[in-house]
C-alpha cells in the first residue's frame, strides 16, 4: 500500500518581488532615510533657517542678516545649502526698506505665493477651518503651543514645528502640503524672486513630486483652490500672481512674526 501523501500546508501568499519592491520604495519616499546625528543637525538647521528667512524682514531680522548668513555657511555641502547661500547673498546686499517692499509684494499681495498653506488645499471653504483646527491640535499633542501669535498653517510656523519635532511627525504637515509648497516655489520663480531659493531649499528635504503632484499643481494654477462662496466668478488666471479678481479672497492679515532667537541653532520653543 502506498503511503498517504503528506498534507499540503497552506501558507499566506507571499507578495511578488515587484510588488514588494514597490512597497518598500513607497515607504522610503514617504520618510527620509535614517539620519546620522550630523545629518539630523544639519536638517534641523535648514528648517530653522527657512523659518526665519520667510518671516517679515523687520528691524530685528535685518539686523541679524550677517549672523544668519554665517549660519548658512556652516551647513555641509548640499543642494539645500547652495540654495540658502544664494538667498543669503541677496539678503545681505539689500537695503532694509527694499527688503520690506519685496516681501510685501511677494507674500501679501500675490495669492499664488501666500504663506498660508491650507488655502492651497482647501481654499476659502469650511474645510479650511477644520484643517487649521487639526493642525493646531497636532501642535498641542506634541507639547508645542504657538500662543496664537500666528495662524498654525503659516509656513514659518509649520517649519519651526518640523525643526523641533523631527522628520517623522514633525514634517508630516510639510509633506501633506507638498503641492502648495510647489505652487509657491513656482510662483516665486516666475516672479524672479530670490525667495525662490528658500522654497527650493525646503523642497530638497521633501519627497520628489510625482506626476500626480505636478498635474495637481497645474490644475491649481489654472483653476485656483476650492471655493464654496456663491455669486462669485470662477477662479482663473486673471493676472500675474492672482487666482481671481480682487475681492474674491482676502488672505488673513499677518500677525507679528516669530521673535528672532539670539542664534538660529539655539531656538527651543515655539513662536511667541
């Protein structure tokens, strides 16, 4: 008599090699590789410098231009360091009143390069209010209180949180608003603004844009953010730096900027 065949053992089906590779590639793109202490320190400094350099150039910030430029020069060679070095050269060469005028023109008078990130994702809709609330809750859950000095989606605030909390949860809001950041960078580049270098430095720290990201940015340029107001003309490319005719959307008034620390590497608390 022939022996009974061994029972067939069933095991969960293993993923194919291509699908396994794709999964790991996606995971690697979502988060940065494990950083050495030196790399982590440099990344934190880049984020803090971007936060400071994107604030309104008041007397306190302009008086610290030499120190900021010196901090940029301490960065190890990288695409981000090269971008920030180019911006620092321009920053230190300008008169204070010229810096103020340029900042207002780029960030207060142009909707495509405003620094309030949830506007690009949600527009002037009720969803934006919920997004602001969620972002503020994220800060508080991490033990960080902005003291209400600025809206939680203001890019310098988001950057400072990323610097304080690290590349995982701390940089999650930046990754979420990757398309808005790409749009701001493109608008500043089209305007030939040196601030494009600061956005360029930031973007080198984030995952590269996908084809879907590029298509979404193109659509955002053509149509503008979502809009649920009634009786307004649809968004369109009505003029340089605008999504729609004046009055369609009024960006929030900027609050006083985050106070400048004595040295950009010594900041350990949230904006005042």
